[in-house]
């Protein structure tokens, strides 16, 4: 697997987005990943689905979950579309909420830690965030929660959301396990850190499962199968048996269309 497809999997990217370039900046301890869209794609307005030509592009950058303990930054030129009815609108990106400088997976991890740890300052310090950045992430999570409650009657709007969250977490765990396995011999410390993060991702998908089943996004039988893979993976999450854990997580990830 080359670095582009590796990062494509780590970021959970799906078509038409693809990784164009990966740059390792060893001295800063950073990995920078550029993702692009095919140039001939036709777009529709995110509000009304009317055909909308590209108006211009905006350079955007997001902080993602660390990979191999490197601070990981995602770059993209995001098209702004010109809708005949709504004017200029930015194309929503699948990995982040509008206006956030963090990917959704990064925010999910931050929120998870905030729920376990009362002090925002401690979480901010651990994630190398400023207090304002951590507070911003928390605020967006609260707003999402409120928005979801307000949307309750129009339930279908959020229908795929929970199962997507589970898929992202499971597939990120799978990619991470595959890498941890590949590099376990060379870097035992990083394997330990990977194992901790894989556990967090598995916990995340478990927490969302009740909601996904209640909403009919996952059948109870599907969740049972998935949960079986996750349990098997969890049981083999140790430096010596990472290959097996990676195999079970890959089955779990492939379970999603
Ligand atoms: Zn429109």
C-alpha cells in the first residue's frame, strides 16, 4: 500500500475525494496530506440540488487525529459553487463540519475525552489545543445535539449520521491496526499508543450502536455480527497479536457498503 492509499484509508476518504500528496515534515513532527477532487466533476447546490458551476476555490486546512504520533494536517482546495437561487455556497466536505478547523473524527475524540474528564483545560493540554479551540469543539458538539433534537420530527435528515459515525470509527480503527501491525517491530512505543486509540475508536462505535439500531440504520442482527468482530479484535489488541486484531477490524470495516 503506498502512502496515498494509506492516508486515504486513515482519513476514511471516499470518492470523489482522493489523496493527491503526502508530505512528511520530520523536524516539525508533522504530516501534511493534500486531498483533491477530479476536475471534471459536475456539482449541485447543497441547498436545492440545482446544477451549480464552480465559482472559485478556497484553500482550507484541518487538524486530523495524529498518525504515527505525527501531528496530521489535511489540506484541500474546496470549491465554492454558484447556485442560480442561493448564490455562492461552499461545497460541504465529508470529513468536517462547516467552519471547523478540525476533522469530525478529531472532534469526536476530543469530545470523548471531554466527557471523561471534567476539566476542559486538561483535555486542551493533552490535545495541544488552545482553550478557545477546545471550547469551540465543545460548543459545536452542544449545538449538534440541540440541532438534532430540534430536527426530531424530520428524523430522516439524520438517518445515516449515526451509522456513518460507526463506520468511520470502525474503519479508522481498522486502518490504524493495520499500520500498528506493520510497524510494531520498528516502533513498540507507537504500537502502544495505537492500541489505546483503537480502543477509544471501538468504544465510540459501541456507544453509537444503540442509537443506530433504534433509528433502524442498523438491524440488530447486523450489529450483533459487527459487535462480534469488535470483541474478537479487542481480545487480540496486544503488541504480539496485532495482526489478528487488524484482520478482525478489517472484516468489521468491510461490513459497511
Ligand atoms: Zn441552491
